[in-house]
């Protein structure tokens, strides 16, 4: 009897596997591929319950409590409309990279060491930053976040290093099919007159000076157009106390700007701040663009 039992044990999994393989094949045979499938129901987005309040300086604070894990996420973000950078294309990205490169109290090395010692993460962008940390180290990290946002110093040596890195990255673009496709698709979709269609080049980066980065930061990193968002293991009362302590007295940097007769704002030591001249729309008729790159072993679509 044992040999029969062993054979049964062998055949049953094999039959089950064969059946499982036949089901998808049978289902595919019933699909009419001449017709586009009907769209499914839209997914439901469940945002956590949140509370909001505004500091005396105009900075808005959003708190989302989530006590499942002893961590807190911190986001500082500023409303900045897309800006035409023109011959200075690249200064916004440089500002984002350099935001945590030093403050009036700490060097980049000190900031990095502090963040690592807290077991935290901190990433900066041209419109703010995001950081996360364990709840027990929350207050210590907030000291760093506050300095990076409010008193960034953009040291000369760090500026030159960052610009050199960006120039090096741009120079390799001609050999990277993915980057070529990205540049071409943005130009075709938005056009070179729109901020989304601008391309950073070695020439435009060469035009960027440290003063451009600093004055962009001073002009747009202001409490009146900023959001401070807390998500994680803290209460509204704790968030309010921390927000008041670190950001309520911040007034933002001082920079001179004027509005010209054409309605364009001129910022001191930065130049014209031109908003997007039009709203992007779908191109009609649809077109196909080919970029011939002899010697490529593969194509990027």
C-alpha cells in the first residue's frame, strides 16, 4: 500500500499545478483584445484625520496623529509656483541640494553627524525638506530642521562642489539614453518657454552664482507661504508646542524686490522671476518623435 500512497502524493501536486497553469491560459483565451478594457472603480484614498492651525507669523501647521509606531515625520514645504529660470537654469536645484550644506551655527559635517547620531533621515529640495526620526529624538532633530530652514548659509566651498557635481552629471547626459528621452519628452510636452520644459546645461550652470541661490532662498522660504507638517506618534498639543518653539518667531530673510511695468517681479541679485506663461495642455494631434543615436544597442521608449 505504501507505494500507492507515495504515487498519490506525487500525482496530486502535479495535477494541481497543471490545473493552475491551465486556468490563466483559459482566461486569456476569452479576452477580446480588439476592445479596450473597461476602467475599474477609482481607488479610495483614506487620509488620516488631521488638525490644522496657523502660527502668528502666518506659517500653517498640519498634524496627523498615528501612534502605531514610535516615529515622527516632519515636512516643511513652501508654495512656489514654477519659475522660468532662463539663462540661470539649475539654480533652483542647486539651492535644494545646498540647503543642508551648512547653517549660521553648524557646518555640513556637523549637520550630517547630528542626523546620523539621532538615527534620523533628512532630505532637502528646492521647495523644502523632509525628515523622520524616532519619537524620543524628535526635539533634537527639530533643532536641526529649524536651522536648515531658517538660517541656511550656503558656504562658498559647498556651492562650488555642488555645481561641479551637477556639471559633471549634465555632461554625461549625451551618453545616457534615459536622460536623452527625458529631456526630449519634456521639451515636446511643455516647450522650452515653460519651466517644465527647461533644460539645465553646462552653460546655464556656469552662469549661476552663489548670490542667485541665496536670494532665491530668501525670497521664497518665507513663513507666510510655508507649511509645517507632522505625521506620526505625537499629539496636537505636542506639535503645537514644538511648532511655537521653533518657528513662531521666524520672520524670513530680507531681500529687495520690485514689480516692473510688465508685471514681472525683479528680485535683487537674482533677476526677473517669471511665472509659467501658459498652462500646459495636451498636444494635438499626437506625434511620434525619434532621436537617432547611432551605435546604441537598445532603444528607449
